[in-house]
């Protein structure tokens, strides 16, 4: 086996799992709140943009059991979500690790190459650093969606007292639309993230718990596509052991 | 190494599942305590954010909700003031005040009136728009002179004992009315006739309909929905 490297700082690991709890609580209770009036139209109006207007979300996906209870959970867990996000973003900013999760020059091409690789249009895994371009786009989009969720959430929570935030989303009704849509996108990205972790790089789970990562197990080293080469080993990738020169 | 990995997987699976269990299956009492604590802290934040010059604006061209404006009450039937049995309807403004008054509808209508087109925010998530005509609660306060210890106001009606108490600041907001008119007509029985509280600064359930008493108080006394577990503050 290869030499283990410390991949994720404890602050990143901690905030990652706190975030899982916070997002599950927020999305679950938010969907329960939504189910009290599962529509975006005002009374007497129509909202053709939503094909499921008036149809509630399945109860088993929701959390909080009733409107008042779900609201209490939502308005409590929001502080966990925000405090956790502040610690995470602050840490990334201070440690320079934001570079690993922000778009960079050439990402459009690298994204295309990753997609070509996953679609078997290309044989070898594209060179990458800590994350590939698809991951970087996802890990960047998630906090951006989080910011949109917090702003649109404030717009709905305090449409009069914080009316200037509501105005950013046109009005209360559209703030609800944005809040719901951003939540749905975040959930989809999270599910894709979990799928890719389990099917492409389950070894990274360890690096998100203990922090340790085996560079010979990196997707690049294994030339790993979903469910393929799961247990292979390879040459550690350039980023994981920077002292080793690329051949 | 493989032992190491196995141990790692066991430990992480165990800690993950206990975290999930803690979240889903939390001891209701400790969860309730935590949520009550969060609500208390949130009230502090909400009161700190609250401003009298933060107003609700509905564009002049925006459509009124009109007949689609939901009607609701907690009695079995639409509450109607039975003047034959109970005498003429009166609004009592009392409590921790220097000069309690009892107003007939005519008295109320003689006070300086405000007409405003505002949002109505329901706790369920929808909002509706109407033009309300009435007297500012701050105008009533000017009449009765609350004593300095009056930090809360209770709005009670004749709908099966429905009431909701407010913080004084929200009650004194310029858009908080005791409304007797809606969309240019007198308030209808489905919307709280003869008078009701209406304000965009509180969720619908805080806006007591079929109003009979406005009581200034040194302490808050919950409310119909508040006592059933909805947030007491319910501010927007």
C-alpha cells in the first residue's frame, strides 16, 4: 500500500458532518413547512411554472411531524447551518484551501474531459489535483446554493423587517420559489455527491472521517469510473505526493 | 492495515448511525427543551431586528386577492355578533393603561383612519393582498395611555375565546390596525366583522378577528395558536 497522507483537516471533517445533520434537518423540516401549503400561487392565482402545484411532498421525506413543530426545528437548525458555514468558509479562507474548491482557469475544458472519461470517450483519467473539475464545480456550487438559501430564507422569514432582502427576490412569492428551487438543487447535488463517493471513491470516506487518504487508491491512480476499478491500486497522483515528479 | 481499516469502518459507521439516531429519534423532552431555548433566543433576535420604519410595500398596480382571500375562524360557524342578545358591539381598550375606554363601532370610525394595501402572510406559506381601513393600534394607545410597565398587548375576540398576545413594539407599528374595512367595504363576517386586527408585521394567526378587547399587559399571555405550539412571536 502507499503511504497515507493527511487529506482533510479536522475542521473540514467536522463541518462536513455537522453540515450533513444541518441540511437533513433543514430540508426535512422545510419540506414539512412547504406541505402546509404545497403551492407557490397566491390564493386565487395560478402558478403554471410548477407542474406539481398543490401536490405535497411525501410525508416520509419530511421532518417535524406538523407545521408548528417543523417551524421550530427549521428556525433552530438554521443557526447550526449558518454557524457551521461560517466556520467552514472562514477556515477555507484562512488556510487557503478555498483554492481546492473554487473554479479555475481551464475548468471548462477539464469538466469536458472528466465527462468524456466517465462516458468512455477517453481512456485515461484526466490529471487532477485534490479534486477533479466536476467535483470543484459541485463543491463550489454547494456553498453558493447555501448562500442563496440563507438569503431567500431570510426573505421569507422576515418579509417586512428585512424587506430589502425580500426585494432582492422581487417579492415574497418569488423568494419562496427561489428558496424551494435552491433546496431541490442542493439535495440533487448532495445525492450525486454521495453516489459518486460510494461508486468512484469510497476510500475518500475515510479521509472525511479520520483525515487519512491512500494516494494509491485515488480515482486517478485507479483510473476509476463509477463501480469500476474500485479495489485497484495505482501510482499515487501528483497532488497527493507532490514530491514525486510526474513521469 | 486491514484491521485498521475495519476498525475505522466500524467506528465511523457506529458514530454516523448514532448521530442519525440522535437526530431522528431524539428524546422528545430534550428536543422540546432545545427548541424552546432556540425560540427564546430567536425572539431576542427578532425584537432586535424589528423596526417601525421597516414597512410592507405592495405595488400600487398589484392585484387584490378579493374574493379568494381565505376566510377562517375557529368556531363551528361564522362568528356573528348578536346585538339582540349581547347589545351593541363594543371594543374595550383596557389593562395597564391610565385611561381605559370602550368604543362603539361609530366611535372607532370617528378616530383618524388609515387605508393601506398590504400583504397578509399566513403561517402556511401563502400571502394575500387586500386594502384595509381602520385605526392604528398606536392611535388607540394614544387614547388610553399605557403605563410604562405595559410591554405586551392582548387582542381577544368573540370567536370561541380566540386571542393572541403581541409585543408592544409590533402592536405600535404604523401598519398595525384595528381594521373595520376591507377592499373599500365594511369588513364581512368571514373576515372578522365588525373589527379585527390586521398587520403585515405578524403572521395571519396573530391577527385576531372578531375583536372585542385590546388589553395592554405587563406580561404576555400566549394565544390560541401559540398555546398549541406555534411560535408566540410570529413576526414577519
